[in-house]
C-alpha cells in the first residue's frame, strides 16, 4: 500500500512531488504543478532512499583533547555559542562565517542569514549564488528579479527554444520531457548551443558547437544576424528598452566573420538560426551553469538577454529566459537572503525601506557593509575568520590542494558543522550537530519556476537527530528574536520583510504552492521592468574575438 504523505524531491530544482511507494525505499510520483501526471525520473524514484544507519550521525560530537566525542545537545550548543561569543569579543562580528546550502529549506536559509546579521555581519553565503552568478546578476540588474521570467508551461507554447549552457534532457529530464519535448513534437524548433553533443542535442533541430568559453561571441553574433534579418521587434524595443541606438550601432559594426571564426561556428549556420528566431512567434531560452564559464563582462548571459529583448521575447507568454537551476532550493536560498550582498527578497543592503522592515521584525538593524563570498570566507579561515557555522555544506571538498583546505578548516578557533553524515569538513570540526534529511522535515522549497512548495516528513529521523531549523532556532535564541514554533512562523516573517513573498501564505501539504511575486502568474514584466525607469537596458556587446579566453572545457548543466 502506498503512503499518503507526499513531499518535494530534493535532488534537483524542478520540484517534482513524490511519496513513499509500497516498497518503502522507492518513491512514487504524485500529481504536481511541475510533474503533471506524477512522472518521476530515474533519480527521483530513489530520492527517498535511506542513508544506511551506520553512516548517519545520530548524536552531537564535541572535540576534546583532539578527538570528536559524543556529547549532549546542551553541551554541543554551549560549545557553538561560546565559540561565536569568543570570536566576536576578540575580533568583532566580521570574524564570523556562516555557510548555508541550496538543498536546505528556505526557512533554514532564512534563519541562518538572520543569525549572521543579528550578530552584526553579512558574512553569509551559499553555493547557489555561485552557480548562476552572471545569469542572476544580468536578470536582477536589467529586469528586476534574479529568477526565471516565465513559467515552465510557456516552453510548450514557444515556437523556438534556444538552449545555452544547459543539458536539461539529462539534468532536468522531467522538465525537458514534460515541456520541451511536447513543444518540439508540436513543431517548435529546438536550437542547442554547446561545445559537445549530449542528450539534449539528440532532439535538437540545430546544434551550434562553439569552442568552449565562447558562448558570448555566438550570442553577440546572433544579435547582429537578427539585426541583418530584420528580426528586431521595433515597437517593443522603442517602448520597453533603453540604450537602443548605441547598441544597434555597435551591432551593425560587429565583424561577423571574425566572431564566427573565433567561436568556431559557421557564419551561415548562425544566420539560419537568426532567421528562425526572427520569424518565430515566441522564443524561449533555457540557460544553465555552462554559460557561466564565459567570464567576460558584460557576460554571455547579458548577450542572451540582449537577444531576447531585441526580439521582444520578454514579458509575454511562450517566451522568456528560463534559469534552469540545478540544486533543489537554489532559488529559495537566495530569496531568503542567504547571500553576502542582499537582504531577504533580493533587497540591497542599504535600502532604507528594506532595513526599516527588517529592523521592525528582527529588533535589530542589519549591517550595511557587504560580506565575503563563500570562496573569500574559506580563504580567510584561520586568518580574519575565526569561527564558522556550516549548515549542510561540505567546503572540505574542493578543487584546491586538499592540504590547503585542511589548513584553512583547521585554522579556525571554532568550526561547527550541521550534517547528516561524516564528511571532509566534519573531520576538522570542533562541534558536529546531527541533522535530519529532507524526507524527515518540514519547510518550503522554491523551484526554478518560482513556485513555493511544501515539504513534509515522510519518515521519522533517527532518535537524537534534529532538523536544521530546530538547530538554528536554538542557537539564534541565544542572540536575538528566534521564537518560532514551526517553519510556518519563519515563513510568515520572511513574507513580512521580503517584497516578492508578500501576500503569499505558507503552503499546506498537498497544496500546489504559489509563485512569487503574489498574483504575478507565469509571466513577469508584462507591463514594465523593475528598473528605475521601467525599461530594460540593452548593453554593449563586450565580447571580442581577440579576447577569447583559453579553453577550460565544457561545463554544461
């Protein structure tokens, strides 16, 4: 008999709903707003499998005489709190570091960010910020929100789907098979920009295979080719963009042949793609982490946004930029303010209205100085950073020299880690707090569709294990106002301080969940962009053939 409890898959950012199956360990799909028909991918079927009992951390550990030894929760909490207090007393609040995780719930990430700022520092970050840094920046700075402009259902209505830096057929198969494949089967043209072929390429009508790290060159070239093909949506550009004249002049002067040669693509192939885009009634683009390898500024993501704006494919159905995030709650973690340069709701640190709202709810004003990023924090461990609280993340795994990482972690006066199992990071910890898995807790996650969905426990955690939420609530209560009965209380507070969440109610189990901002529906920016003048700026194509960086190989996701 199948279990009637359901939750959200924690393996990627699509947000499929599932429940324990009759076999116990295997999951079954449940009808959801994304996985219509209750479909699950091969990974999702195994999303609820238990970690073997002998691998779980089931009791707090505290380092004594060089060894981690079992301890009571009270002793473990005392060690964390005293470590924080000592670091602040001796070195100030910016000697603290807080690292969250994009697979923790939105409420857990919110509490971690609140804890950091209550203590007087913005040294809080999570991996989600790094995964899509240039795409999120382009969307935020030029349109208003660092999130997908359209819902997944708009992919079904697109006439052209342009995939750049992503392999959704493999990485997000439910989204691909439920929305992209039906569109292609109905006649949409699928264009894939990727240095190598993969599962997504197999369905594509056109595959542009540029040299690694030259996505920006190809996208700038596409903008120029659209101009040549007469594909500019003049009415949209005149009414809703800025910087148009300079941008068009620079496109006209762009050396098409040189760009094509530098990128390693055929110019006539790019021109055919431009014609398809120019003729299409609706162009949607899917972007993943692969576009982040092109490190020039303005970024390749800026070039892609130029292309969509130039053709009038933002702020309308069947179009838009779809940010295909990889980890389950990347969107929610950043929405919650678990980043060093933004308050909850993506608000600037120095926004007076945001600061007033937060001070009213928290009883303390957040600091205005931006904090360090996760990479900067790690490099400063044992130097400017003396105490770190790491929740659900494993910075001990890195492409850097393992000895260097070990020195950084070991150089901290206090390292507290909240984790399910032993890891490269817990080996260096002074305190280890055993945490519950996603299938064992409540809260919300926000998928890359901007949809907020509820988690509920589908099994009990091991005895003496606590959720990240409970752990952060207890630690936070030593320093500020953290009197929450449950994640719903924290969610309500987030809605009070974060404008995009305002008016949204905590979703109950079984509910479909709402998209933010409240009442926006699938499509953002129908009337205006969230910029000072309501327009989206077209930015100069900064990519130049002579500045193409050296190849680091493809990283498509």
